[in-house]
């Protein structure tokens, strides 16, 4: 069965590794990361954005994720990424999601606290993990766009108060990463991660994982980032593989062949990310 990500992430932070949370959009992408996790003995967080929930439907997603959890021996959690809609969060929790993100990072601190607290209360009763964001992660993630000059970093003292006031079990503080692929190198404030990790005990979540160089990911993990979100790199790899298949074999119109190639590409990339974040071999 799908498990809550809370204990997985607590263990990850304690033991100093990161669990990769992959955004998936199709059945093949989901299967690819599940196979990658099983083969590399890695705990896994499957996640879907609100856009993907609308695209595939809650029941199809939960059904596929539950099937995956039954078929493999590594623990799998299913997470709703960047959701601002309380009703949709409730629906997903009732349908079988084992983790949700309530994203109120665009609103003032007090409102963020109030909404997060509401979600935490319901989630506790259902044994579901909750993630909230402080500061604003830049870049584009589905329907959420934050211009560079609007992105703000999380304040360590606010992080401490936020966790205390909400009881949220996992926190995503903005520390300089951005959604999508970076133009240059990401400008990560490592000192800030350290300060935040010194003030809150809960596992921290790194958004914008695509495009971060290996050494920087490792440093983030060593400072307390226990969940590493990867969306764009996986999506691009999947789509580029399809482009290549069609370019190389324009007459091959069998989804089972071009989809298999794309699935293998995603699987290899996922295994690489798991190795990098340190969760390979931890399940
Ligand atoms: P990337 O698209 O940069 O990998 O960010 C993923 C993310 O933070 C999902 O919430
Ligand atoms: Zn994100
Ligand atoms: Na990124």
C-alpha cells in the first residue's frame, strides 16, 4: 500500500540523504520511476501537479500508484504538488494520496499559517503528510509563474515560527532555487539552508531540482534537504525521446515502441537522480 512520506523523510533527514520526488504525467513516466526505485532499492515519492490531476484524473492516478506500491517492495508515497485549493486537497486525501502540499507562498504569512494549519488538522486524522512553502520559489511550474524579481527567500526565524504555529511535518523554504532549467548556475543560499535547518527539526524540501549541478544538490542534502523535487528534467527527457523516435523512425506509429524508448530514458535519468541524492540503496 502507499505510505505516508512523513516517516520516510524524517529518516532521510536523520541519516543525511534526500528522497527524490518525481513529477509524473503519464503511465509510462510513473512506471519508469517506480522501476528505477525498485532496481536501485530506493524509497520513492510520486508526485502530480494540479495540472496533471486535471489531465489524468484523481482515480486513475491513485489507482496506478496503488498498483505500483503493491507490485514493488520499496516504499512509495503519492504527493499532490503545489496546490492552493483546499477542496482539491481534501479530495486527493480522501481518494488515497498520502501527502499533499498546501502552497500559500503567494499570500501573507498569517494566511499561510491559517490555511496550512487547517490542512494539517485534517491530514493528521488521515495519516497524510503535509508540505508548505515559505518565501517564493522562482520560475514556472505548470500554472504557477513567479518572475525572478518576485521570488523571495525564506526567513529562518519565520520558518521556526511557522512550523511551531502550524505543526506542519515538512517545510519547503525558498533558498534560491527555481522551477525549470536555470539560465546560468542556480544561486543557492547555503548559509540560509543551514540557518533554517538549525531552527526547525522537520525534513526540508528542495523545489526546482532540475538543472542543479551534482555538487550543489549534495550540499543541499547534507544541510537538511530531505526531499528533492524533480519535474522539468524528467518531462523534457520523456518528450525529447519521443521527438527522436519520430525523427528516426517516422513510419513507426506503434505507441508501444516509442513509449518504451521514452520510458527507458526516464528510468535511467531517475536512477541517476536517486544515486545523486543518496536515496539509492536506502530501501
Ligand atoms: P523543477 O521543474 O526545476 O525540477 O522543479 C520541480 C518542483 O519543484 C516541483 O514542485
Ligand atoms: Zn515546486
Ligand atoms: Na530547476
